[in-house]
């Protein structure tokens, strides 16, 4: 059986995993100035400038409809690559990099029939814990991706760019 590496993170008391191959980086939220974007969904917290690229930030507490939807400046940002663009997911804490054997993963399609489990790949079992495995490519709906494509593909103009134009 094949082992797959995941980034393990928490939101509230729940632990989630995403495939490490989708993760471009992990950053501290407090290291960035978040620019609010008007007329966006409530779970889009704004955008950041990451080495000259505009990265839309999603509050997964809001996206997953947690009761407490506020995040703190101590949260972390998972920069993920999805369908040709980079997006930041605000999570409470990145906990670890783990390996899960395929035999320790139950697919969501086998477990859930009545709920929208489109972005849940499966449930992983590791050391007496159950972990929700997220499918990064499906966390955002097509409509949500279409809404942020212009933002995610923009390049931030630096002072140098402005001087040479």
C-alpha cells in the first residue's frame, strides 16, 4: 500500500489534512497586511502580497460554518495551489506533516450520502484519531473560483515596477 504525506492542521478542536503536494507554503498571518476587498463573500478575508503575487485569503472557519468564525493574528496561512492559482487558507495552527497509508483512509463517498461532501476526500485514521482529509481542488465551488481568478492572477506592482513604467 502507498503512503501519502499530508499537512495536518487544526480549526477549533477539529483536525484536518490536505495533501502536501498541493501546499506551496506555510506563513504566519501576523507577517502580512490583509487588504479587504469589497463585495466579496464573507469568508474571503481579503488579499495579501506574497513575494509580488496577490493571494486571496479564505477563512476556513467561515467556509466550514463554525460557530466561532473569528480568527486571531496568531493563525497561520496555508498557501495552496488549486486549478492553476494560489490561494491562502487561514487555519488555527499547522500541527505536523504526517503519512497515512491508503489502507487507513475511508473515502467520503463510502461514508456520506446525505451531506455535501464534495470537498471531503475521506477520513484518515492515525494513532486513535480520525482526521478529515480535504480535497483542495474542491474546497471552493466553481463560482467561488471564478470570482477570485482575477485577483489570484494579478501581480502586485512593486516600487521598482512603478519607477520603470
